[in-house]
C-alpha cells in the first residue's frame, strides 16, 4: 500500500546527491585576487600576457594560488589580502609604466575558492549581492539636456546638407538653445524650405518669424521626438556601461534605470572605488579621418617633424600611420555595425550602416579619395587609437559601408563590437557614491546565516517534540528543501541579497506548514478508526490538494512581486518563488519516500510514532 517503485527512490536519491554537490561550493568562500584586463580594444590579453604576468610575480617572489585566462582577462588568486595588494602594485608597474596613458586595468577582485573538481562540474557558488559581498554603489545622473543638444547639433548639420542638395539658398543656420534658426532673404525661399523640412524632417516643429529681408524659420523638436531621444540616450548609456564594467570582471553587476534620467550601478566585490569611477566616467568617440600619404611625410613625422595638420599613430600591426586632424565623419552618424564576410573575397569584414546625413558625407568623401586610405579612430581621454585603416576601392553610397582586409574573424567581431558600443549618448555625473566593505558584508552573511539556523533549530525542536518520528521525518524533509533551494540558486547563478536570506527563512516556516497539514491529516484518519497504513495513504493524498492550493495562491503573490517589483523586492521574490517549488517536492515526495521506507514493508502495523492521538472515545470516557 505504502511502497514507492524503485525508480522513485532513485529519483529522490539523485536529487539529494545533486543538491548536495551544487550546494557545496557555497561553503568554501572566496579568496582575494587581482585581475588584469585591457583598457583599449586594440590591445588583447592573451597567452603571452599571461606569461608576462606570471614572470613578473615570480621575479617579485609573490606566490599565487592559481592564475588563468578567461573572457574578461587574467585572474590571479592570492593567499591573503597583503599578497593581493603587493601583486596589484607589481603588476600595475609592469603593465602601466605610464600612468597618464594606462594600457591595462589592474583591479582588486574576489574569486570563488571552490576546489577544481567542483568547478569542472560547473558547480559554482551563488553570486552575492552588494550587501553581502561588499563593493561600490553609484547613482548616475544622465544629462538629458546634453543629449538633446547633441541631437540638435546633428540636425543642424543635416539641414545644411539637405538645403544644399535641394539647392535652397539660406542666410545661415544656427542653433540657439533648444531651437534651430534658419534665416532667409525671400519669403518664397522660406516657403520652399518649410515644405522641404516638412517632408524630410518629421520630428521638427516649424514656426515662421521676422519680416522684410530678415525672415526666419524656427525649428524645435516635437515633444514625442524629445522623449524618444531621451529614452534612447538612457538605453545607450546603460549598454555602454555594461561593456565597460566587463573590464572590471564584476560578477552579476546591477545596472538599471531609476526614474526618468538616472542609472543605478552596483558592483559587488569591487573595493577599488577610484578604478571603478575611472572606467564609468570614460568618454569615447569614433572619428573617421583621411590618411596623409604625401611622399616623405611619414618619414618626416617619424623623425620628429610632424607636418602641420596631421598626427602620428600606430596601427594594430605596429606600423606607423600619419593621419590628418580634420574629422570627416563622427560616430554619431553610425547606426549599426555587424561582423560578416566580403562577398567577393570571402574574407572577414565589418558591415556599417550610416544615417542619411552620414551616407551623403561618406559618398562624397569616397568619391573624391578613391585609392587612398581612410582611418577609423577611437578617441578617449584626448588620445586616439586606430581601429582600422582600409583603402577606399570605389565610391560608396547608400549608407552601407564594408571594412575588410587583413582581419581575422575575431578581429572583425571585436571591431564591430567596438564601433557599436561607441561612446555615451549623453554625459553622466555621479551624484551618489557608497562603498560597502567586505567585513560588513561578512557580518551580514553571519547574521543571516544565524537567523536561518536558529529558526530551523526552533522548528526542528517543536516538530520532533510534537510529532515524534514523523516530526523527525518532517525536519529531514525541511533540510532537503533548504538543500534543493540553495542548489537551485547556485545552478541558476542567482544573486543572493539580504532580502533573499529573509525569503529563505520565510520559506522554511512556510514549507513546514505542508508537513504539519500531512501529519494532522494522518492523526485525523487514526482518530476516525483507520488502520495505520490506510491513515498514511489518506493523510498524504487528502492533504495534497490543500497544500497545492495554498502554494499556488502564495506563488501568485510571489510572481506579482517578481513582475512589478524592482531591486531588493525582486531578489526576495525570486528566492520566494523557487522556495515554493522546492517545498512542494520535499514536503510531499521526499517525506513520503522516508515514511514508505520505514513503514511501507510492514503489513501488520499496530501504531504510528506521530505523537499523542486524541480519539473521541477516549475523551468521552473521561
């Protein structure tokens, strides 16, 4: 009657073993580490960089506990924080001899101290939030006025090109605050210009001013266009911040919008606030310039006599390149960049898409400079680096540009990513900054762990005292529930915060409720005169509907918190919802499996160790 088939016992046993393996990494803690990553896209961190770092530490007599190369850079695990700080100073001097022009980011970090055999099984610890691990918190204010001004400047340039193409004569185009003023000398020309703008610039709201020979057409952005620009600026800045924070190697950074014009950035595990601020505050722009191929000019520049109006750069391969200072196109005109292949040679290439104004400018430039080289540069902190310098083969129109030649597939992917990431769409300012030390995070973990432990102990004492053996079974099922929950959070690589620990404690209290329902139902069946075996069957089967109903309603509330909540509320909701799922399995399946193992094979069962059963007959006799 109360027997599981063998495959059910195997499933429960496998679930417990897997739960134990994936929970285990959370008990090993973290070890201090140093990370080395590239600041510039043209500098790659590879195996040679790894050898260089290893020889540097060896020369400084610094012993490390492991060094490896991953997607974000080189990570060196150290024994303690003293060794960590020494290693950081030594590597900083080696990789960044010129502090004014750093080539690499050398940052303090924390790495999991799990054994290698667990890591190979992809058994990794949960990520810890800022309040548990320590780190830095920034609140950034996005300059929406700056984004609008940038768009108006670009629009003014577009209008000049448009009127030139349409042969409409004007007396000047200028931006005054949040307005673009176009001056005309004749009313007929102004009317023609107004009609042209209405057809080609739907985002502009036009108004006529002035009289006589001072006729003006004042253009302002429509409210819906203004909102669209500001939303794009916020999303673009968040995307760019994600790309930059990858350099710090932060596990599970929090980068999210707050309100209409603010961005919250939380970097768990990062203690170097100055380094984090430096990376977040970087400004980078893309520029297209022509290469100066005048005979003898490059040789003169290498000799120290750089011709007027040019700058000397170095290409990816290390070859010198003389580039003109005049900017012919900026990254503002770039709408997309994707890696691909040359349709003729099948070599790796990067395909660019330009906006309408950029298409016209690029068409003119390529028509006038066929056979010459054009350099695409990334300008950052006033210093530029050449991303690529292709030769112009023919006039390029239509806004679709292909960059190819001497590129690998990896370089094509990297170049496309760099061109897409570009610069911040609007300036940002740090208006709030907080640093949470690792000691405070460790104290929070201890308090959370202690509260969960004492709550579990109190529940265990009550259940065993009140339900005896069935109480012990319920406690073991509750422990398996905690095991499954932590393992599931680790497998999903979820971020655990203080609200998450509160949700774990709450889950324990709610999970034991299911076992209380089952035990009381079994007692009720015994009071009604059922045999022990029949009482066990009826208790589990009849309590299941109530357990399912109560957990479904609680799950609905948890999903509402998950969908509509944000920040700490979402962290609580994730653990809460997962805890409901694991509690159903542990309370019903795991506890039933243990009861079946103990009582299932005994045909004549005189009684159950489930505490005092108060029968109506016994009460009537008193």
